[in-house]
């Protein structure tokens, strides 16, 4: 039975993070969630990507980008791009929902997790880097304009100790570590895929029950190479990962190739009949999809798939890679 006043919420600040949001949304659909799916986007998200998002999410809401602009603390994290995660605070404005679960766009659900809605605000899992802090990639909250305004006021007066939303939220909900163990989500609801677990026996004992995996760190699933034929994530000299991380990455790419690629292709075909070209950004590179004569397209013998765009290096010199730097012609 569908629950219409509760929702899973995520955030995509640009077209690249939309790739993650789409996989997250599809993973929730695959595991038959009974809740609504909502995504917050910034003005940077292209109109084409918005249409694709609407095919997975029940609600696509544009919000203004909020940036901490705290370069000093963000430098400690070595993640200058995380200032924009303050935009996440807009989730408290979704007051047509009574309760929500926020999930970062770089998370992936491995089973139905609707039981999270049995928890109360503010429920979250401990962070692997400092367990007395919660990780803000997955949390249960109640939308409230009062809370939203208090968060903005707190941010203006105190800032964030890490320059991003996690430091701010931990300071605002400062009694999380001590007040109520019922608001501590088990770590299996927000397992970092990239962390090196020094307590290996515990990882083997509990890790197999992981419900949500979080691709923490600067390298996201879409930064890896994936072979559609072998369905394996490929490694090279610049990427590394443990066995469990690679298996989680393969799950992400399996959903992307099976469900998200067809959506992108379907939308592109619809756009062909309405426009001469469609611009799409993937990994920070703008791709222009132009209508071409079918006979010309067939002679190209090239299916334009995001995994090709992903494998291409815009600075490389082969003809296939150069086509990514320039423009793709769909057929």
C-alpha cells in the first residue's frame, strides 16, 4: 500500500549527480518501496535531465543552491566541492510530507528499507571516521519550516566545523551521540564502501547484512570504468578498491546500464522529434546530441552510450575519444 505523506528525498546539484540520483531512485523502485520519491535539484540541472528524473521520481523540485563558502574548513576535508551540500537543508521545506528519509545521491539501497520510517527525527548512522558524529548521507527527519529557519540561522551564526552539511547538522542536533540510542541507525543503513575496516571480523559478520551502501569520498561510481559485456567494473593504475567495494560498484553499474541507460536513450529519441539537438552533461563534459540522417548515422557504427563517454578521456587522441570531446551523433 502506498504511503503518500512520506518520502525518500535526495539532492542533485548538477547533471553528473543526477546520474547517482537516478540509480538511487531506481534501486528504491526495484525493492518496491511504498513511499514517494522526491529529488531536489538546483538551476544547474538541464531541462533534459529534469525530464529523465521525472520518469523515476514522483516529485522534482528546484531549489536555490546554498553554499557554505567555507574554503578553510573544506580544505581540511580536501573536498572544496562540498560547500554546496548546504543545499540539502531545503529538504526541511517539503512540508507536504509528514516524515522523510534523506539519502545522498551517492547511496544505493540493497533491499527494501521502508522500516526507516519507523524512526524519528533525527535518526542517523554513525560516521566511520568519527563514530560520535553521525554521517549525514542517510537520516530520518520531519519537514518543518521552523526547523529550516533555525538551521539557516544556526549556519549564519556558527557555520559548520567541516564546511559542509555534516558538520552543521551534527552541531545543530548536538545531542545525537548521547540522548537517545533509538535514533542511532545501525551502520548497515549507511555503510561506507570505500572505508578500510580495521575490525575485519565484524565486517564479515555484519557487513553481509548491509542495506544501504554509501560511496563516500571524491571518487564516485560514475568515475570508474564499466564493461557492458562482462558487467564488471574495470580498474587501472589510477583506481583501486577492495573486493567488497568493487562488488558494490558493480551493483551500481548494473542498475545504471539496465535501467538508466534505456531511459536516457528513450528520452533522446523523444527529443529528436522536437529539437535539432539536445545538450547533456556527463562527468562535467557537455555533450551535444544532434539529429543526423539515418544513413550517415549508420555509417558511424557507434552506439553512443554513457559508458563510452565515461571511458573516453577528453584529452586523448584516438578518434573515438575525440568524438566525446566534440559531439555525439545518435542513431
